C-alpha cells in the first residue's frame, strides 16, 4: 500500500510520518524517542505493514489548489491512499482573506477528490470542530448538524461537502480539535515559550474543547486505513460494499476524534455528565485557561530546570475582554466544541487503557514526556 500525505510539513503530517517510520526499522534500530513512542502507542506496530510506503509532501511539492500539481504528484507516486492534512488554519485571518481560506479548505479538497475518483484512490480528509457553533452542552456527534460561526469553519465545511459529494464512501472525513504536538505551531508550544519570558499571562476561560495529541490522531488514521484495506481484501465484504460498477456504496465515512471523548451517548450521565448533558466529565474537555495551567504544571514537572515557568502567573480572562485587547481577533468561536469519539473508538475496537481513549490530561502528559526525550 502506498500512502501520500499532503501538507506533511505541518504538525499532523509530521506525526503521521513519525508513526510510519516506526515500522520501517528493527527494534534494535529504534532511537530513544521512537522507543518511547512505541511504548506509549504499542498498537502502531500492528496497523502499518513493513511493506507499506508512506511519503509526505509539503505545499511546495504539492499545491492542492493547483490541479496540475496534484496530477504530477499522483503520477509520480501513484498512491493507493491520500491523507489530506493541507489546510488554511488561520481562523482570524480567514475573516479578511476569505478567498484564500476557500481556495485551500474547499477548492483544494474538491480538486483532490476529483483526481482520487478518476484514479480510484481512497481519500482521508481532515476537518475541524469549528464546523459547529458551540450551542450544544454536550460533545458533538457525527449526527449533529454543522453550523459554523466563522469564515474558517464555513470553508472547512464546504471542503467536507465536496469530498462527500465527489467520492462518497471512497472517502473518510475525520473532524478533530485543538491539535498539538512537539512540531509546528500550536498552543502547547506557544505557552511553553511564553512561560520562559512572561511573568503574567491572560488566557481565555469561557471557551472549551478537547485538546488532542497529534500522534494519537495519526494512529487513528492509520488504523482506519488498515481496517478499510482488510475489508476490501475480503471478497464477500467488498461485494456488499460496492455497486455493480465498482464504486463504493453510500456517503463518506465521517468520524470525530479528540482526546477523552470516547463517551457513548446513552451513558453520558454514567460517565460523569449531568442530566442535561452539560460538560462535567473530567478529561472530556477543558477551557484554554485550564489547558494552559496543566501545560505549566506538567512542563515544570518534566523540566524542573525551567524555573521561570513556575513564576509565570496565569490569569483567566473572558473571550470578550480578550477580544477588546486584541483587535486582530476577528473570528467568532464556538463556546464549546468538544467532540464525541465513541463511533470511531467502537469502529476500531479501542479498549480502555489505550492512549487513544485517554483523557486530555493523560495525552498531554504523554506528549510532554515524549518531548523531553525527543528534544
């Protein structure tokens, strides 16, 4: 199987490549960071074959907004699966550069889907929690109706719809939220940098979501690809899932994945949610302020030499007060955008104890431990 990753220079692309590299070397050849990653995510060794070839391409190598660039890359690599991590992620910038957001988040996936259909390639497309407006008091499921508040959210939803309309069941769409990793630009790394230089920080406390370590999402993606590959190799299953002309039946496979969100809808109260479904389950979501405080605590625990981090005082601030202080914060954001990942956890048979099902605190602790070894 040949897998092509677009937008591979970003943090999710890098996580996918790091996961894939683990199966391309012997146990004796694993570096210390790789050994830790295998220890944290032991399932990885079963979901990627040593014969699989995974390659990542940056924007410079494959511009998803240019059909000729897509065609050239597909012709050169001849992928069986494409994972689209390319995206315009500037939530505020999308309000003033809407054309660019639509080009990358909607038109690009449309072009990718068209070529994937022409060449019979499976597409895995990454989307966002920002397709929701945050009005619900519980984690969003795949059945909930999207209603984006921002230009960014609308552009991502349009991309989803193009992928579904063109490829149907030949595509998998995964919505995720609040991604972070050791690589790229993200909230965790920003906070860690500010702890060293600031004595005081104000962080928003009235918006909540599900912080998610990129490596766990990467593993979920590879598990879904592997499961589909196995299903298609079973002739009986394949016959049930395909039309007479060879195309796959049905709509795109839609999944939500975020940390601490494998909560069955029927068991919300038993899992710690209140009777009205409000978010009180520990580990399912947090505010940016709570996230920042935990980043500080775990970073200090892992790196005691960063003495100044402990001296940095983190203060809660409302989103309205923050917006008044920052004129460039233009985009409205959902008050809560936690995602329910019960469907994908059930689909993949993810058992309790797996880091895939872990709380956002446990995933953050794993990432910071990995970061310490990697750095």
